[in-house]
C-alpha cells in the first residue's frame, strides 16, 4: 500500500480500495437521504459513470424508493454533463447541421416517404450526440396526437457485433417479444414492417458505426433496412440516420445496395480551438460549481484538443482535470491539473474501437506496437513471432495464420494500421504493416486493457 505522502498516480497497478474515515453529516429532506463525507481514493476514475467509487469529497444523494444517485464535490456539482453519453440542451456550432437534418426529415414528420440521411466525419466531431439530439428534438416537435406512436431507436453496430444482434435490438425496442432465432433477415424485417403498419408507428432508426456493419459484410441487412419503403402513407412511417466515419466505405457495398442507399450526406468537420472552448464552457456551466476552473486551464484544454478537432477528447480531459483537482483538495482547476490529465490520458485515435477489440486482437496490436518503435513497417512474419511470445507472457493460446490474417484485416479497417505488399523479402513479395498511432501512447493503453485495467 502506498504511504500517505505518495502519489497514487505514479503507481503502475493502482489500488482500487476506498477509505471512508469519517462521515460529516446525514440528513433526510423530503424523502431524500443526503450524506456529506470525505474519503481518500487510490485511483483516478476511468469515467464519470464510475465516480461513485472514487469521489474524493462531496455529497451523496439518493432517493429512498430507487437506486438513482447523484454526486457532487467542491468542484463538481453534477457528474452527468461530463459523461460522453450526455446530450446537452443545445449543440454549439452544429446549429446548421441540425437545421439541415430536420429539413431532410420533414417528409417523415408529416407522413411522407421514408427518409434516409448519412452523417459522416472523424472521431469526436459530434455524429452520435447530433443524432441523439435530433431524436429528442423530433420527439418534442411531434404533436400530442402522434407522440404515443413515435419510436426513436439507437443501435451501435460495432457494440452489437452481428446482423442478428442489430435486428434483435430493433425488434426489442419495438416490443416484438417472439423468438427471432432461425429467421432470415428478410423475415425479421417483414415482422418489423408488419408491426409498424399495424400500430401506425413513426420510427426513427439511428444506425451508428455503419463502417463496422460494412466490414462484416452487412450489405444484405442494409438492403433489408431499405425495404422500409414498403410502408405506405397512413400505415406508419420510418426514417433512418446512418453514421459512419468515411463515406468512401459505401463503395464497398453491392451496387444494388448503393442504388438504394442514395441519401444526402452531411459531413461534420473537426472542431477548432474556439469552438471547443464554447463546447467546454457549456459543460463547465452544467457540471462544475461557478468559478471552479481558471480561464487558462479551459483554454489549454481547448488548444491542445484542437490538434485533433475532437470534442470527446476535450470533454474527457475536462473530466480528468476536475477529478485531479478534486483529489488534490483544490478549489479551482489549474493548468497544471490539465497537464497532468493530458499525461494520464494521451490522445489515441479510434479509442472506442480499441476497447472493443478481442483479447487476441489486443495482443496482435501490441505485437505490432512493440516492433514499430524504430521501424516504419514490419513484416507479418515478425508480427506473428512477437505475437506468439506475447501470448505466452499473457497465458493465451496463439491463433493460426488464417485467423491472424483476419485480425490484421480488422485492425486495418478500423484505422489502427495500414498494410501493403513489399518486394523486399528473401522469398519475394511479403506483407508488411505500419502502425498509425504513436507507440508510447498505444502500448500503455494496450497493457492496461490486457491486464484488466480501466
């Protein structure tokens, strides 16, 4: 265990124990139990959702009749706006995009034909939060007469992992409780269409991370989705918002699907430093007590995050900075707190994809990272040799060459690596791969994931 004077941030494998030496006060007001307390934690919380285990000092409130709870500290007054899943009341610097999408969806709102819109852009430019904001806005716009029949469904293709799970999730959201196993995609879609028609539903489907669905050969399921045009006016209606990073992915689809998918494309550009400042200021307003972050600290987060144009990263740094300041028993987040947050949370492109990789894929990516510190390209044979060694170190069973090649293809499609055929091998042409992420940032994150860290 670390001594009281040592910093838990320097520990390689930090303890997750929580110490609660004293409880300042307990009160019961209007059915709410409030406990004011202070304790020491020996770990930085990995996300706002897990803050209940790590808050350094503050007030815990929960309703007697439910498990709902809110946490507040001297700096943080509400943890929710610091969560990446939070949808704010407005979207700074995305007003034009909101107006365009609502305009495209007007036929859907007024019972016209099925509408499809594509959102595209890099990581952290607001694709997902924009789609969820639109869903909430439409729900508010629809009259009382239609509100009971409006269904907003959000599905992340990568998290669901397969065409069947995607369809099953949509069916569950629409209240279909029958077993779908053994049914084809078309049969499931027919059931969905029949339900929408029978109940005259207005369904807004948000299909996120379409890139992944295309990677796993999702042409058939996409074509099935577009059968929703079979819905007729007065018998229900549907709209589809599709989200992907790069519209060039659409070229991988079958020609028939491409013809059907014809839709307006809205491209979201990376955020500038000034735009990120406005976004962060909004989160600060809702999440922190007044005056708890210096202007220099806020500007530092915006300027550094603007190198990537990534609002998600900026919000994560704000969250970590607030926790570091809270832990340090401070009353204001300083630039030094922000610098420490950047140190502990280096920027990693496609971070969400990294956490979704299998154990074997993580080991293979670590093998590539280990070999790439001084090389621009490494051969697949070198990667396989290092991968086998890592499997032995981590107690895993190495996979065969064919499976490794599938892992390589997935890592390439997700943007972690590039691959090409080189003629520099002794036996002629060989496949070589190149890492697209700095090795020092990636290696630390991979070790954390493989060792079960946050």
